[in-house]
C-alpha cells in the first residue's frame, strides 16, 4: 500500500475570548491560538467587532482536518510567529493553506512566502496573487488592463485632506479587508456628506485607504472555481438574494447580512444555488470569472464575487483566493454550498483542492 502523505493544515483560529482556555488545553491535536498574534493584529488597527471575521473557527479547522485525514496524516500548524520554525521542523509533503495571516495588507501571503522559501508545496495561490487580490484596487487595475469589467473606482489615502469628487451613489470600503469587514449598510453613500463621513470612518477605524466604487444596482452572484490550466471548472453559480434582508436596508452583502442578521438562531438564507438565470447570462458570468481567475494566476480554488450593472452586464467585485469554507450547511457558506449543488460533499471538496495542488506539483496521490 502506498504511504499516506504528510499534510500540514495551516490556519488562524478565530478569537472567541477563550485564549487562556485554549492555551492551557493539553490536546496537541486541537487548533490553538496565542494571544500575541492577536495583539500584533490589533496594534495595526483598532480592535472592532469584526477584527477576526476572516479567521477560521475551530469547527472549520477540525472539519478540514477530518476531510484530509481520510487519505493522509495531518499535522495542525497555527499561522503565527512560530510557523516558520514549525514548518521547517515538520517538513510536510504539502501544506493545506487556509491561513489568513496575522496583519497588514500582505498578510495572506505570509505563509505561502515562508513555504516558497522552505520549498514546501502548498494548496492555493502564491504570495503575489494573494497580495494582489487582498488589495482590491491592484486587482481591479490588472483586470481593467486586460479588459475584464470591474466597477469604476478611486482610492483615498488617509492623508488626503478632502475626498475628490466621485459620482454618487457609491460604495466606500476598506481597501484590503474581506468577510465584509467595514462594509455595513452605511457603506452605500448617496450624498457628499455621507460620502465624506464614510471615508473618514474607514480611515479612522481600519487605518487604511478607502476604496470608493461606482455602485452597481444589479443582481449579485458568487462563483466557486476549482482546478488549474486545462482542468479549471466553475461550480453552480450562487445568487445572493436580498429579498430576505430586513425592510429598507441597502441591497448589499454587508457585514450585518453575513454575520448578524443570518445566525444559527434566526437563519436567513440569502443564497440561491443554482442561481435562476438564463443560459446567456450564465455563460457571461462564467466567462468573466474564468478570465479573472486566469489573469490573476489563481491556483487550485477561488471564489469570485460578481455584480450586474444597470444594463445587466457582469462586473468583477473581488476575488477570494482563500474562500470561506464553514462546514455546517446551516451557516450558508458559499463555496461548500456551490459544491453541494454540484453533488460534491465537504470532504470531497477539500480533497479536490488538495488533489488539484498535488497534480500541479506532479506529486502522486497515494
Ligand atoms: N461596486 C459595488 N456595487 C454594489 N455593491 C457592492 C459593490 N462592491 C461591493 N458591494 C457589496 O458589498 C459586498 C462586500 O463587498 P466585497 O468587495 O465583496 O467585500 P468583502 O471582501 O468583504 O467580501 C458585496 O458582496 C456586495 O454586496
Ligand atoms: Mg466579497
């Protein structure tokens, strides 16, 4: 029988206020987190309710481990300041990377950069792609250069005295966040006053430039993409439906919509998968996503957000090369939901990502 591969699962565990409990826990196989990483993260921006929204829950980390353990031996390694030494000592055959990194606009690139230095294969995109996609304006510049549609935008540095003029309505977002951090109902601005206030809010709260984008009024979709080169496929398209949001709120997939209004006690499923769209729109959405995936050199997997303009034309909002993968179907995580709609269960989806990486590196799967 072929030897099982040694896979290291590298992660950041979401802070839940129980740091002490988890560092006293003696089970080495449980994901753990150290307070210092979070202190480091919070030094660079104020700690807000959404500070750790991108990091993974213990449930997600354990679900990925369980999936990988069907075929491989798995070691858990937290993506903290000790990760480099631990990876060098562990020398896994491959890393399954779900680490969001500690802090800064290049945080998602931190673990992949260490792995490149150590010559250890890993799943997902390389440091350059992860860095570019987290800086939404850089990603948009590259897409525009290649003729892929993305909403008109400007970037406003915290040092700017007054925001330049920009057609309203617009959306104001932090330049390099994910998981709808900093995107609330107030992010859609219709007056100069709201515009200036929201830009100031992003600067003050997130200590980073504000990305101001043309507001696209049309339908919204998100597309899970898997694979590489000649073997890239899109999973069934997810529509984000805003009809179940509270009355009177803006039709955006805001922080409140992702994490507050939709919760396990009062679930609202804003996702419809497969999306009810005609073949022509489906083709245009898929083609736009596959172009963006190729142009930004995404590898193995990515989830791409799309929105239609007033003429029904699809535009790229952003690419998520480290997509959210909450395992509980009741938590409505888009990537696993799209996989389920394709008849692919959670464990098969995770192993599909690993297999795409193994194939890319020419590593034989046991
Ligand atoms: N230009 C835009 N026009 C309309 N809605 C937008 C636009 N950009 C973002 N949104 C809304 O805000 C949500 C979050 O924005 P996004 O850039 O995807 O941030 P995140 O990285 O936090 O997911 C989107 O899912 C969409 O509903
Ligand atoms: Mg998004």
